[in-house]
């Protein structure tokens, strides 16, 4: 009789204990970093982003101290179902490291948001000038 009561008690208590012991920590959604070279297109289902060109790169070289940090200006095009939607000019300025700048929302999808994260390569005084074909964008997909 005592054993039955103990078994019944355990059957009632164990589900409550297991529910209470579950971790309620919020988990961030996974993030993906995508790279896109000049002239190429990044596709997300029916929407896409095309990196057209860098129109200006006056960023201060990483190995030099400058009074003005400069800026980089670029053009991207947005498409939906292969139909042109719009062209966007994006300017990163007043910051020697674009990764420290606020994320720039470029595109919203049903379950994801696409942010422009960085423009690379970063200029250096010892390197030869950056060719337009060497530029690439980094997008953060959340």
C-alpha cells in the first residue's frame, strides 16, 4: 500500500519537476554571413540583390592616421522574380571599420532579414590600389 502511494506520488511529481527544470533561456536565431563580389547576385527565393559597383572609396588606409576617415559608396540593385525593383546607393562613412557601424537593413523576407555588414577589402597604403573586381560585400542573414 505504501509502495502504491509512493509510486502514485512520483508519477504526479515527476512531470512537474521536469517542466520546472527546463531551461527558459532565449536562443537567438542563427546568423549566416554571405559574401557577394562585384557584378554577382545573391538570391533569396524570389528576391535577389546584385552588387553593381563601388562608386567611391576614400577610406583612410588602415596603416595611416588621417584627419578624415573617409567613406565608401556603392550601388546595389534589388530584384523580385527577376524583375528590377530599385537601385540603392549605400554610403559607409565616418568610421574606419564598417563592422562597428549599425547594421543596414537591405531586404526583408518572410522569415529572414538581410543586413549589409561590411565592404571589403579595406585599403592599405602598402598595397596597390584596389581593383573594382576585388570588392565584395558581406551580408548578415538573420
